[in-house]
């Protein structure tokens, strides 16, 4: 058995619903998963309802932050998905994402690329709107041949249609997760491409490192496992799957993550009042 503690659903920028994710994970025989949508926890309850007793679904969220000019993502596990300060702050972040999406469409239009914002809204549906939805709109309109091309030509950081996103600091995200009863984990530290930044986030009080990740080499995984052991931190991992229709399709369960990663979180929750289930 194995676990996948980093999965995105249609609630943010994934391409599978929470129920579809649960069905896939159950078919694969996974022991536990976590829905870690960007700045939104609405998919957690839906996944837990779909899972019933078949699969352990741990509450999760992924919060984008900036440490200087380095983008740092903080995963929150075992959070109370009904915690009012958490829900309010995530709602504010999502509202600012809407403004960002408008700005990207306006930049595209200013370049002569005709795209209707309503089409981006339609694709996003009830999900938290983001760059992948703009990319899919460009693909649907035949402006690009793939979502990857949309990012490379227009939407990558520094690209002609890129618009900066409102972000918290790592310290703010850690505090937000902690006051919601959860544990904060630095996502894919290898993507920071700066181990000094990783150490700085550890010093800010993060509780764990995501050592196992799609984009980590074996040597990076070993390095972050050792770093977590030295610092007494949780070790987590996951595919970071956005489903089969994402700009970079990654299959659920495609990263080997030991059951112990989920078991350690469950033990902590049982001893410290963390939230393993939610309602709603």
C-alpha cells in the first residue's frame, strides 16, 4: 500500500473532482490521500463523503507564499476546514486570484490575442480560478496547441501575459495553518532551488518537509529525508497530481510514499487534537 498526500481537484486547478480522485485512489489500492487544493478546502468534505470507510482522506490545503523573490508553497494538514480565520483568509486570496485572471486576459487582449474572460470563468466553474484555466481557454480557442504551450508563450512567470499573484509570507501561512489546528509542511523543497531558503522556512517553524515529490531526484529525496530527521520534522510526499487534463499530467499514486508518512500525521492528530475528518 502507499499514500499520496498532495493532490489537486477541480475545486482549484485540478481536472478531476474529489469523488473521481477518491475512485482512482481506491482503484489503485492506496491507504491514504490528501486533497490539497490551492487556497481552498471545499474539496475535503466531498472527498471524505465519497471515500467513506474505503480510504483515509486527510484534510489539506496548499498555500502559495513568497520568501523574498522565491516562491514557497506551504501545505497544511489536519486543519479544521471550518475555522473562520482560515476560511476568511483563503476566500480573500481566491478573490484576488479573480482579479489576477482578469489582468491576464486583458494583457492577452492587448497583445491581439482575443480571449473572452467569460470563457475562463466557464472552464473554472466553481473552482478557484488560476493560470491553468486561462491556459485551457487558450487551448479551447485554438490559440495554442497545448496547455504547456500556453504557459511557455504567454503565462509563465515573466511571460508577456503573466500577472503577479497576491501571496502571504511563509510565516503568515504557517501561523494560519497552526491556528486552524493543523501542521504546516514545506511543499516540494527542491523546487525552491535554494536550500538556504529551505532552512529559513524551517527556522520559521514549519513542521515538516515534503521529501517525496514528482519533481525531486533521488538525491534530493535523500537530502530532504536527512534534513527532516535532523530537525525532527514530519516527512510527507505526493504526486502533486492535477489530473489527466492538466498542463503536466501526473498520475495519482505515481510517487512512492510510505504509509508511515500518513500514519505519523494520524498519530499526531490523535495526540494533539488535529482534524482527521470534517463535515459539510
